[in-house]
C-alpha cells in the first residue's frame, strides 16, 4: 500500500484533500484551485496519479469479483446447485437410515442381552427381600429373635446366651 | 459394523449361558465387623455409617463403636475365624453360591464351646448382624458381609 503523505512534499494540499479532489467531492472553486495547482506542482500531480492508479486497480478487482459472483448466482446455477444439494442430502439421509437401522438393531440386541445377563447374575440390580434368609439357628441359647429393618431390610439375629 | 458387533453379541450370549458362579469366580470376600453397642454415650463410629442408621432403627442403644474390622477371601468350604472380645471366636464358612445369595454357616464359640450357630442365605453384597453377648456395660454385635468375587 502506498502512503501518499510520506511522498508528498508539497505543503499546500494534503493527501486527504487530494483524495477528495479525485472523488470530485470538493466545492467548485476548490476543485478549480487544485487543478491550477496540479499544473504547476509535480509532487501533488504524482500523488493524484498514484491515487488514480490505485483506484482503477481496486475497481477492476471488484468488477472481476462481482462478475464471478454473478455467474455463480445465476438462476441456472442456483437450480443446479439446489439439485446437487438435494440429491446429496437425500442420498446421505438414506445412507444414514440404512446404517442406523443396522446399528439400532444390534444395539437393541446388545442391550437386551446385557440386561438379561445383569438380571440373571443379579448383583447390580436393586436388592429385593431380606439381606439374609435365616435357615436355622442352634446352640446354647436361651432365646433368639430375628429382625428385619424397614429401610434396607437388613437382617439381624439377636440371641441370649443361656 | 456388523463384523465389529458380532463378537460382542457372541460374548453376551456366552455370558448368558454361563452359570453365575463360573462367571463371577468361586471366591467370596467375607467382611466381619465387631461392634460394641451401649448407652454410655451418643456416638456412631464413622466405620459404621452404612449400618448405623439400620441398627438405630431397631435398638435403643445410643453408642455404636467399631471394635474390630477384618475381611478374608474364602472359597466355599473354607472356614475363616476371628477372635472376639470375652474369649469368644467367630467362625464363618461360605458353603455354596446360590444365584444371588451366598449360603453361610456361622458359629460363635466361647472358651472353645459352641454357643451359637446359624445357617443363612446372605444376599450377595449384603450383610447380616448377629448380636447378643454382653460386653462392658453393653452388647456385642457382629456384622458379617459377603461378596462374590
């Protein structure tokens, strides 16, 4: 990027004013004054020429970009793109559904088997029944009581030695 | 995908067909806690956090102190012994693994004589509390837990 201020050795007009002149955004008398000055000041003329060149380059670039964009967004182009998108979306969805069905089936089988194994071997399921079933009690005891707590059905045997 | 999951399905099918005892192993981790229950203080030992509320819901004692805690791996048919206060001995023996329960034979000896005996079907990962012997202004409780390994 060129910096006009550093090259501009004339103190009468700064780069900003020259830029406004180039864009024709100054009052007629100011425009006229600058035009007169440019005919005699090579520095300011050089600045204005550089500005013009840069402006042209920029304008060409923008034009090329717009023309490319215009081609891309033409009605025909849009339709082609929509068709492509549509086709790929449905194709993707179909693929996903096909794959998903298999995965779902296998996951279901695995889940059922896992649940059955857990229930069958039954260590991690919610406990039901007393913590211990007392089959028999014997010994030199005067009395015995078998209790079960309400909260977790914890079994307690309480005996009195004879 | 099917190729990946097929071995998993086969594994679960085999696991389903295997007896639980074979899958879980035959060893039983048996835990024993000796507790002194009294009304001398208001205290529940931190080591009894799990069964403390259960005991408090049944007994009127205010203090539950953990005197001894031990655990042992026992194969069915093998006996484990623990010395208890007051010249007593606790003997535990897992007899069999029956589904979700472990069949235990439990006996308490006092000066060599068998004073108490019971056979229980203990829920796997569950516990039973046996109490009754007098000890130091209170009573002794024995909490016996069993876990299939």
